[in-house]
C-alpha cells in the first residue's frame, strides 16, 4: 500500500499532484494557512490547532503571517487519519517524531505502515471486546 493511495486518496487530482511534486523539492514555495487547509481538505482553524499542539510548525513572514513547508498538508492528512484510528494528539506527535524534517515518499510510507499496524491492533482489541459482549459475558 502506498501513501498516495491511502493518506492522500481524497485530494483532488491537481492538489494531490502539487503535494507530491512539492515533497521532492526543498526549494518549493512556502504555503499559507489557506493553502495548507485546501490541500489537506481541512479547516484553517484545524491547521492552527495542529500548530498549537506541536504537530506542525510555521515560519512567520515580515508581516507576521504563517508560512508552512510544502509537505505540511501531508502531516495534516496523516494526523486526521491517525485521529480516526483513535490515536491521541500525543501519540500522533510521537509517530511524527520519526519523520525527518524534509520527508521523502519512503518516510511517509514507513509512517503509513506504522498507522496500519496500529489500526489493526486497535481493531483486534475492539473485536475481542465485541466477542465478550456477544457471548454473554457478565458486565455486572
């Protein structure tokens, strides 16, 4: 399973191509909050929330506007998927700690595999709990 088939599958084709192109270029232009929001299909307020939580970082312009690295939309999409898996912001931060400052597609792939493994572990725990309920386990 590849990153662009999982984490980025919902991006419009043009936005997906832009993100993947920017991942390979360190000289790519920095993104505004609105651009990150659009590329990650997330509200601008969520971008600012993720920044306050330390999941992403921005640089400030001379006019004090936020600017983000071109790979930040991928981080936001990963965070959203990880939250759906059930990871807390702290757990997502720990998972992202292993991603280098200028991530490559291979780095995103490793993170994707980690998230898949975590999702499978949590699904197994939920299935065990459901089995306990289905087979008449006494709760009280």
